[in-house]
C-alpha cells in the first residue's frame, strides 16, 4: 500500500488526467508509459552525448538527429500544454513508432490467403 508523498503524487497525476477528460485507467496507464518512454529515450541520448564529448568523438547510434530537438523530453516538457500535446501527438508518438523500423527489429508479418 502506498502512503505519504508517493500516494499524493499518484493522486495528483490521476486528478490531472481526470480533469483533462481521461478517466479510463488503461488510457492513463498508456499515456504515462509513453511519457516515461520518451523521457528514457532522452536520458539515453544525453548519456551518449556525454560519453562522446568525454571521448572527443561523435555520437554513435544516436537516438535523435540534430534537427529533432523538439522530440526530446528535456525540450518539450516545458512547452505550454497545447503545444506539448500537439508535439507529442504529431511528432513524438510517430517517432517512437518508427524506432523499431529504423533499427530493423520490427518485421511486419505478411498474411497470405493460401
């Protein structure tokens, strides 16, 4: 059972979603998961930047290109709510969906009618 500060933070998140019109617990969980994933991508990229800087090399296997700074959590988290929503919906989410395709890990199965 959660108590104290963590419970207050979770309650605050649920109230924010509820007041924004999202009351389905599955939708809330999905939105939180995508947000955390976007944050983790930014953290991984930042670590790669620091390592490359330390070694005096360029970043290998970068997650974000130089023109994709708006897709980074550290950038879009400070946008006003409407812009944040638009950036996440129109840019970040499609970027996340494209990650496996770019890495070659996603291979859609072909369904044959044979």
